[in-house]
């Protein structure tokens, strides 16, 4: 039998953190070459795969970073997190009449469940759900993609976090499945705007470029009960709690259980190789490395976060 020590919430030790991050960096780069960069659009395919960055921001505003933490990359599905934050803040609980809150267990761009479940996507982080969220924002804003871009610029306090037009054009040119999803949503009465207008917003939000430092800043409010040093992010009290719950259960495609098992933090990933994660009451962290595993999650990014929560004992469990 092993002896148990009394449970104590472990606070992040910021004195040793630079050393811990250096160790993580040294260890994860050994895995270069084991994954594959996203190749569905040429501009993503051309990204140098051997890159790794990590930035962590505590709720007191201290920042730590390593590697290519200030290199901008395509946030892709991490934009679904910001779009959800915005839609939930504007419309509140009403959004759940059009999108669910359960993991799908299917690939992020699958059409399979959508028809059998009457056009209500399982959650806002699969493509069908994110397209519904884009549509919700499109009902509120005349230029919805710009509204999301401005929201992100405000959260990160950096107006340079913008839509990359080359990536956006690539999304549109290759977005056959997303176009099929939007048309099915329209046919099943869960898309109120024009299909093209909604898709334009969705493709553009996926094409926003950011770096790890700004991503950690933009998600600080999720670690800090809805507030950040830049802004009070939400009008309703429990919005951060709702969003973190959805990240924990739906944020890593159909590998979310595995991620919770290894890392134990609410998080959201994107096929550009980024992952943002939140340790409530402590910090937000963003990692980026373009090589992906078979589920579309950054290989080194996941390994780095597993090491971070293990070495600092800061998972939510
Ligand atoms: N733009 C991608 C798509 O819609 C997003 C992929 C992702 O990061 O999950 O297929």
C-alpha cells in the first residue's frame, strides 16, 4: 500500500518555472519528425515543421515563454473558442437551442451525426457547431469575421492579430466538407444567414494568425473568473466556467479523453499546431508546434502540456 499525503492545491512556483520550461523544451524537441503538418492548403503545408513555442501567463500578469513563442501561426480551430466566448457573451444561454454541449466522438468535420440529430451539432467545437456559432455572430454583426477579429484583438491587447487573406482563400478553395455542412444546416433550418455569408465568416476566423504569447493573454480571462489585466471579458458571471467545461469535454477533437487523462486541463487545439489550455485560478498557456498526430492535435504541444502539468502538479485533478 502507498502512503498518501494530504491533498493541497498546488500553486505554480514561478521561481522555478523558467527552468521547468527549458527542460520541457529540451525534452519535446526530441520528438521532431514524428508527426505531420496540416496539408489541406498549400500555405499550411509549407510551414517549417520543426518549430516549438510555449507561453504561459499567470493571473497576476507574469509572463514566461520559450522557443518560437512570438512567431505567428494559423490558429485554425482555436478561433472556435473565441467565437464561442463572443456568442455566449452576446446571446447567453439562448445559443444552446441551436448547438449541443456533448463530445461527438467523430472527426471534427464529420457530417454523420448532423442529419440523424436534426441539424443540431453536438458541440460548438466541431465544424458544424462552429458554423452555427458563426451564423449566430453573423446575425448580430454586419461584418462578423471582423467582429471576431476585433474581439481577439481586444482580448490579447494586440490589433495585429488579423485574418491572413492567403489562408482564408485556401480555406474557401478547399472547404468542400464545410460547404456541405453549412448546406445541410440550412436545409435543416439551423442556419439563419446566407450559406455563403456564414461560411465567409467561418473560413476567415480559422485564418486568423496569432502567436503563443498573445494566445496566452487572450485566454487569461478563462483562468481568472472572466477578468484579465486588459479587460473584463464577459457580462455574465459564470461564462468562464461554461467555456472551460466545454473545452475540457470537447476541446481536442475526438482525442479529448486522452488529453484529459494525460494533461488534465481545459484546452482547445487547432490544426495549425496550436493548443491553448487553462489552469483555473492560476494561468493560461499556449503551445505551438506544427507537426500533428492522427487526430489533428499538435504532437509536441500535447507532450509539452503533459510535462507542464506533471512537473508543476497543476492539472485540475
Ligand atoms: N479550417 C479547418 C476546417 O474547417 C479547421 C481545422 C481545425 O483546426 O480543426 O476544416
